[in-house]
């Protein structure tokens, strides 16, 4: 093999189409772009995604659904079995933070029912789900607001 004999495989490279070279070429005058309109103009041939030619687009025809609470970012979830690792007695938000059960960025906490609770806790200023509240009261504790 010699460097001066190298060439691409047959059919690997196409010759570019030369447009605007007279009516005999088949691509003269409008160069295959048709007459007027955005696709006939230079640099104007693209339309944004979702554009339906002026018809009301699908993303605007469909109803808006869902909701994402901004409060959820500031609320930390504490699972029952993790709460059980604390010593029994009064528990407030500061105690949860000190124990490392709540992140430093959280502003409030909520107890979620997952796992077992064996100790009696008195929770002050902490929210709880209905299942968690029932489990806390069954273990002899209570929620103090």
C-alpha cells in the first residue's frame, strides 16, 4: 500500500449538488426551494419545536396538571425507626437536628410511618402523618403542638 494510491471506497463520498446554474441543470432559478415563503429564504428554514403552523400547539391545548410544593424542599422527613434511635422523652426540631436526623437546610420536620416505635416520645413542634401519629400514641407518646 502506498500513500499516493489511497482513496475512499466507491460510493463513500457524494459530489455536492451545484444549484443555480441555469434551467438546463434542473436546479436553476429558485434552486429547488420553490417560490417565496420562509423555506425559500436564506437562514430562515427552521421552525421552533412544537410549532404547528399557527394552529394552537399541543402543549397549550392540553390542560395544566400537577403541583409541586415549594415547602417540600424545606421539610425533612424522619422515619419512625430512625426516631426510635433517640433516647425516650421530649423531642423537638433542635433535638432532631443535633442527632443528625434532619439536614442543616431544613426548616421543619415531619415524622413518617415506616418501621416500629418502641419508646414513648413527646414531640413538640413537629408534624406527623396519620399513621405515624397512631404509632406514636400506641407506644405511649403524644404530639404536643
